[in-house]
């Protein structure tokens, strides 16, 4: 159970920390074992979807910023004169870039 927060002092970090610190030292009679009281602790639990998203973000962060194979292929095609994109593709790319 959380302690009471005095909203008149909501901007006072020390008042909030003090109230929270006091709460962590309170004991719950239901958790008492053999006459000794235990301190209850907070838990943070993520859903399975959040875990999946976190793993995907980690995988994306490991991808290179530049796809070297594709860059090398395009450079070679340009150098040999074999790169002839359609004018519609060029126009679409320009418009897309301008919209960003």
C-alpha cells in the first residue's frame, strides 16, 4: 500500500522520497514468518508482448546502418553503365523525400 502524498508539496522531491522511504520500511502482518516481520518489495512485470517488442528492438539496433552489399552492387552497376532507373521511380523518390 502506498503512503499518502501531500499534493501541496508535490514539487518537493525530498517530501516524496521521504514518504516513499517510509513506505518501504512498513511491514505487512500477512508476511510475518515465525514472529519476524518481512519487508514487502515492489515488483515490475512486463507482458509477453512487451518482451517480444524489446527483443525486436534489440535486433534492429544490431542491424548495420549501411547495407554494404547493396551499396557495392549499385556502385558497380553505375560504374559499368548498367544502372538505368525508371524516371517514374526517380520522381516518386524525390516526392517521398520532399514529404519527409
